[in-house]
């Protein structure tokens, strides 16, 4: 097994903000030009102009908000207090590729702030028993001074596997939830704990990057789309202490958030059916009901993305069904006096508005009134997409040169087209079929495996806040 260094850092720059504002402004001009140039009547043109103005005001507001997010920094005294906390990692495993599982466990050993305990729960995997990985990990954890347990339980779902880990660590102060393909950057745990220096913070999300982002066109576009979403939408919410959904690959919770809600977490039902997914968003909801939920952009984790469209489609459908169920609970339980309630409502307003405008321009206007949308309208979504994806260019990885990331950035129109067509249809289908609460992936074994890769020359970049770890190849 060979090692090659991999590093990444999230870079903040006023240049990125300026460029984003310029591209959004260009989008405003293009939309205005399109309305003026079209043959719409005065009434329709005025309505369209009002819709575009509202849309761009929301975008500009979000752009300013996500640039207000700052990684939390603490005093030496506060850091000592955080170091004294018992941090327990919950790692559920089900039909995972052994290469990714071992890679993730190795990353725990390399932490600058090691976890106090790691609790691995094999949730009745059918593709193997991980005997060799278990033997290696038990010995390696003992040598590193990390308390660990490894259980194999009958298949009950991810939540029950996490609960088994919670019961093995009843005295933990903080629970770290990770996925079985998560690989933490060396200071990920140290960084994800820092926001807990503020007592009101109840959960912290890490930033998720792809381990296999260069596998094919799908993984490149997914990495672009997923990273951009975290560093725009979630960063904007984080600035207000109102992150709505943490990511499974890395999230931290005050222990009380998990322990006090464990029974309802395990027995959630919707329309009389047990809910098997959307576990991260439910834990985030519990945290929101107690205080602030934030993202720590300097806490980085790498994960495996789906490499086939069918795998991605099943995963995304699970997300959309879970999002619908969680929206119902947010409307019911979040206080109207808090920003999270209105941020959640605003998100659905944007989805409904954009869907209505798309349908009006592409169907109603041509069919009913004989008006074809001007070509300038096609430019607007791409300009907005490129503006937001500038945040993707702000993530510096040592396994890629900037020109390679720039090429991926140029692929944003593919993500925009997919988002406005396939993903939008899946979102509304997910709303309509939210009562289907099964998991839907990895039932027949691991769908993504850790492939061999040749070492590449690291790209030159600044060393500020560099996150490094060794990525084994087979």
C-alpha cells in the first residue's frame, strides 16, 4: 500500500465576492434585457420584471451572508476546555467497501486532536464481516490510546446502529457522526469542536469534499454542485446560526442533543410508517430546538460520491423524500420567532417560484400566447451558477492544479441544466412519494469501491490552514 499526500483548504477572498456580485449583476442585466426585448404585454412584462428583481435580491442577500461566515477561533483557555471533553465517534457500517472503511479508520489515528472513543457498529452487513479490518483496527486503536468497540448487530438501519454506539459511550460530552466512507482531514476533529466554545451552539457541520471526484463526468459535476451548495446555501444559514441539515460524513452534536432524543430518533414515523432515512436532518432539528447550528468551514472530510447515475438517482430521491418529511416537522416544531423557521419557508418559496416561472416561460407563454422566451433568458441561470460556483474555486486541493478545478467550474451549466430538469422533477416526485420511507441504496453490497490511483505532483499553493492526510492506493 502506497501513500500520497492530499491536502485541501477553503480559501476566502474578497475577489471571489466581487466576481460573484459582477456575475449576478450581469444576470440582472440579461434578465432585464430579455424582458424588454420580448414581445410580452406590459402586464406580463411587469410581472416577469418583478419576479426577476425578487430573485436577484434574494441571491445578492445570500451572497453577502455566505461571505459573512467565519471559521470559529478560540483562546488557548477555551481550547483546553474543549480538549477536556470526551469526544465519541459513532461509525455505522453496512455493506461498505473495505478499502474506504479502512481509509476512514486510518484518518482517526492521524487526528491532531484524537477522539476519545470510536464505536463501530456493523449493522448486519451481508457482503462480509470485515474480520481483517476489525483485527487491524482494534490493535491500531489500542496502540494509539483510543478506546474502541466493534459490534455486529441485526440489520435495523443506520439510526439503530448509531444508538448502539451511543449506549457504549454514555459519558460522552460530544458525539461525532461519520459515514463508513468518511475520511477526516488531520485537524477535522479539532476544528469541528471549536464552535462548541459558545454554549448556545448545539451542532456543527463539517465541509464535505469528494474522494473520487475525478472518476468520471458525473462525479466531477456532483462534486462541483455539492461543494458549491455547502459553501453558499449552508454557509449563509451558518452565518445566522440556522443550518438546517448537517452532512452525514462529518457532524458534531452536544451529547444531550442525541441522548435526550434517542427514543424519538429511533421511532420516528410518518403517515404510520417508520422513517429509515433523513437521520442527519432530524438530529439537526433537535439541535435547532436547543440553540444554534453552524458550519465550521475549516473542518474538512472526504467522502465517496456515487459513480453511476442510477446510484445517484436513488440517493437523491431518498434526500428529497426525507426533505419533505423534515419540512413538515420544521413547520410544526420550530418557533415562528426564530430565523430557522423563516429560512426554511423562504427556501420552499424559492423552489416554488422558480418552478412556476420555468413552467410559465417554457409552456404557458409559447402555447397560450405564442411568445417564445428570448435567448438571453438562457444565459441568466448559467451566470448565477458560475457566480455561486466561484466558491468551488476557493477550495484548494493538492491533488489538483487550479486549471483542473477551473475546467470543472466551467461545467456548471451541466449542473444547472440537471438542476432545472432532472433534479427538479425528482424533487417534486419525492414530495409526492414521501411516504416511501425505505433506504434504497447499498442493499446488494458496496456501490463504490476505493480504486487504485497513481501519485500526482502536488499543486503549489499557500500553506495557510492546510489540511493533509495520506490517501492509500491499492
